[in-house]
C-alpha cells in the first residue's frame, strides 16, 4: 500500500532524485563512533535536533488544552498536570526538555568552537547556529511565564526589568514584552504566548532549514 502511495506521489513530483541524493550521501568516517571513540562529540547536533522535535510535538499537544489568559491559564496547566490522561508526562517532557535542549546546544557550540568548525567556509553557518541558540533562549524565557504561577510571574517581572535597563532601547523592549501596559499582566501573557507559539518557532524552523542546507552543501567539518 505504501509503495503504491509513494509511486503515485513520485510520478507527479519526481521524488526519486532527492531520495537518491539523501540515500547515497556518505557519512564521513570521523563522525562514526564505531570507527572513532571521539566521534561521539559529533552527535551533539543531532541529539539537539531530536530534543527540539520533542519540544515541538509536546508543545503542540499542550497547546490543545492550554488557555492563554490570566483567569484560566493556571487552571488549564493544573488540568493538564493532574487530570488529563498522560498530561503530566507530556508536560514533564516539555518542561525538562527546555533545559536539556539548552545543555545540548551549549555542548554542540563548544564542539564547533574548540574544533574550529566555525572557520572558513563555515562562518555563515556559525552565525546561523548562534541565532538558533538565541531563539531557543527566547523560547525558554517566553514559555516560563505561561503556567502563570507566582514563580513565573516574579521571574518574568525581573527579566522584563533587566531588559528595560538596556541603554536607549530598554524602555521600548520592556514596553513590547509587557504589551504596553507597564505591568506584567494579561497583555504580557498574551504577548509571551504569541511569541512562544508562533513567532519564535517560525524563526527557529527557518534557521534550522538554513543550518541543515549549509551543512549538506559544505559537509561536516573534520577534526583538528
């Protein structure tokens, strides 16, 4: 059945060249842990992407039952955590995955830096990778407020105040994050939810696409 579906699609969009290109692409020997024990450090990028996929999928399921307003936000999170079937598992994956993905990104960045993989001709990919890092930090920041409990409220309040202390642009950044209300409230929660669910994921997917295309074109850097 699946072969018939693939043949039907391939006849119309000609997927065979793309599939052959992916299937025939050889992985360099220096990134194969079976050949070199030190090659495990090259797994950090792939592991990071795997955790990102978990974050996306778990976040999609959480969004089905989350209510982004100050009256019902905390109650909806409590419902997910305590009443929804497997809700505590999915929320736990998303909660702890947010920390794991930052750790994996940091390890991946260290590998690239200390092995000189940011040098010519991969400078652009280094910049794209740094942008991915900042986007992930932004996702962690905006997602922290969504449970709308005391810890999230006061942590976000401190974060917004720090952002407001930036010279020249600080007041504009603070006003943007708080929704122009001047306090962390309903507008802030709505603003953070929109940024967390729509804007930053869109930017993340676009940057990852560029990152992978550049890796495919330039190849994986070798050891020093």
